[in-house]
């Protein structure tokens, strides 16, 4: 599945002169392997500086797109440590001389450990880290130019499992219903797997139609998610 969108235009800075700098983030989505994983290439089209989110089993598809469009990959962004998301990360990092980014608590090799609120420069833009534990303790979402890469925290129409060894349903309540639910409705959601009726969505659409994102108290959510 390939989805290449027109850029979202984000006005990031106003100089003292009042002149606005317009920054555009482009995204390519590719499906990889036999577990319906998605991998992504995102880049600032004003500088062609890019990043790959979750190389999964094979980054070749996004790497060839980057080479074709002369995009320099600066970061390999890992949403969490599960093998189906990270397997090709070190090879990609080596080929592109890019740095592997993961939460500080993650057991994976990380060249740039990040925390909630960390910001990574990408050309004239930024990638913001939102720590979203729940599926795993090291789960992070990455937000750039109104585009949110959610890994296994949020899928289209579903959320990630919270019955694994380092899952925490209570943390998932905060991640899903407090942190992600408070993002602007127009934020585009790019999930870690192709599990939904569409390959990507928006926060607004997920608030309307995803039964796991329905507004609930913490007690209601814990009862629902663990039943
Ligand atoms: Fe996972």
C-alpha cells in the first residue's frame, strides 16, 4: 500500500520582520512483511531532510524512495522495541549514517534517547516526541507538521494490545484518552499496522469512530480494556 499525500502546510515561525516561513512535511507510507506493518518516510520538502519511522523488517522500499528524491535520512525513529518494528533499523542507520531515536527506557540500540517533549530538528521543521506508554513502556508517537506516527499505540479503529509483558492499561488510558485525544482533530494518524478500514485516519475521525478512543473515565476504560 502506497500513500503519498500533498504536503500539509504549517506556518512555524514568524520572524521579527513578520515574514512567515512555510514548512511542508511530506510522507510516504509502505506496507512491509507479513504482519501488516507500516513503515514511513517523512521529510521537510524545503530542505529534503528526512526520517524513517519503524523500518520494520525491510527498509528497502522507503530507502529507494529517499534515494530517488534525493532525501537525506537523518533519523530512524522507533515507536517501540517490538521486533516487527525495529528489525531493519541498524542496517538502515548504517547505510544512511542516520541516528536511531527511541525512548530512553527502550532496550533497543539508540543513538538519541528521547523523552516526552523532546524535539528533533528536521530541516526547517521539528519532530516532537510524545511518550505514550501502555502497549509497551517505551512506546512513543512522533508528531511532525500535523502528522502523527502512532506505532502500536493507536490503529485505525483500534488500539494496541495491553496484555503483554510490559503493557500497562492505566498508562494506556492516559496516552490514548488524555494525550492523543487532546490533539487537534485534523491531526493525521499514521498507524504502525494496516489493521483498519483505511490505511491512515485523523484524530477527529478516531474520536468519532474508534471504540477504544470513546470518552471514558479511567475506571470505565480499565474495565473495558481488560475485559
Ligand atoms: Fe508492538
